[in-house]
């Protein structure tokens, strides 16, 4: 099964940008990236229910806690996709993301 990158994803030394097709990915790694909403199935239906609260807020965004579990490179890529310059420390990146989530919930962005 193939997948489509929703955010920047590095796999087997290749950087995939949103919209790129990712192939040759192991099932356990694909499941992890799908649960983080970094990739979706290349079929017509995403593998995750968009209303699932498993690591996501009601708007479908990763929660700050789920974001904190990402690798540093994944955090940085996600923040860049959101138009931010990532902070150098993980704690500061999580705070950046949490601020962004708050703005989304308030309709401020």
C-alpha cells in the first residue's frame, strides 16, 4: 500500500514533502505516521477517522501532547509547514505549537 505525505516526512533518507507518494514503508512505521496524521493512505479514504480524538483536537490537529511525542525533525517540519520558525529546544517548540492550537480554537489564525 502507498501513502501520501501530509507534512514533510523523512523516510529511508528521502525527504517527502506534502503531496509526495511514499512507498516501501513498513506497516508499523506507516501506522505510526498515520496516527500522527503525517501521512494518509493513497486510497480515496484516510486511514484515520477525522473525528477521532486519539491524539487530535476537535479541529483534527495534533494535540500539544501528541506533538511533544514527535521527533525533533518532525516537530520542526510541522512548525515550518504552519509558517513558523521552529525554536531550538523541544520545550519551546511544544509551547509554539500549543500557542498555535489555542489560536486555532479561538479562530485567531
